[in-house]
């Protein structure tokens, strides 16, 4: 029996998945929603793997499928690399990573263009401190396909992360790349990457880098933004069917 374990991204916790929970229940899917500890990067790593181990202890003899959205996808990859054969399948949703050479090049460019660096720094601070207008932040993560009442409900559960954790996260490309130096869990039958064609938070090359690194299967949801695959009826029914089918494929 498959058991799905869902990892959320930054700025929200397990409530992010609540729009698809009724579909999972209707299809009698076994699942767990994990709340990661984002007080520090080290705590996030520890909570991700310990949460999965606890679920495994509570539900022995199941096939565990990790599903991570955005940053949660990186932690799902980390757990899959650590636990290897104990994981049945890995599914990442709108999860990307820039390779070291791209990250270094980008940093050098920003050092040259100090105005760009200053504006981006201020913009990110305003974004995570909740000072940017809702219409602007929502447009980064949603398209019009996600209904307003769903956006409003999610905003009620928004988490203001500690600045120290956000800075660790922004400077963590080398850490994530080093975790992928030795691949223990990969292959098109084992890993699926799903992302939206209108994601405004992550460049397509970052999605493709992970796909190539993990030799993963991938599926592009045309017209979807960063969160819409989960939050919009136009996509999430297909998403639930896709992850079930992928998990069942032996």
C-alpha cells in the first residue's frame, strides 16, 4: 500500500495541501502532512528526515512516496537521498535549483550591478515581512486560475519566517548542490518533477537542472503558476491522479 508524505514550502505549513485533501480522502489515499521546522536550516533538515522516520515506524510495510512543493521538494530530495531504498517514489512540485556555476555567475553579476542587488534585497525583505501589497505577492505565486477565496484562506495560514532562516535559505545553493554530489535515489521510474509553465518564482532552467541531475520524469502544467497546481481546480484533480498513477507504476 502506498503512503504519501507531503512537504510544504516556505511561508506556509501543511495547510497548503488542504485543497487536495478531500480528493485524497475520496480516493482512499493513505497520506501524512508534515510540518517542517523552519527555525533554522539545520532544524529543517533534521525535522524532514525525522518526520519521515516516525511515519515509517507508525506505518510499517507501506510504500512511502515523498511529495514536496517548492522548498519542500528540496527537503524531500534530501530525505530520499538519505533513506534510499526505504523510499518508494519521489515527486517534486515546482522545485528548482540553480547549479553552482549559475549561482556564482549570478552573484558576480549582482556585485557588479549594486543597484539591482539593493532593489532585490529590499524587495525580498518586504515580501517576507508582509509589507508588499497582496495583489503583488499573490501574482508571484498564483494565476487567476486559483479562486480568490482559496487565496484568502491560505493567507490566513501564512507564516512569517525568521529572517535568519530566510538568509540561510537564500545563501544555501552550495549546500543543496553538495547534497546532490552523490545521487542515491534517481531514475525516471522513481522521480517525477511537476512544474507550471507560468511559474514566476523559479526559472525553467532551475527545474531542468534537477530533472537532469535526478534523471527524473517530468510533466509541465501549461498555464499554471507556482501554487496553482495544488490550489486551482483546473490543475489539482489531474495532479492527484498523476501522483497516484506514478506511485502505482512499478
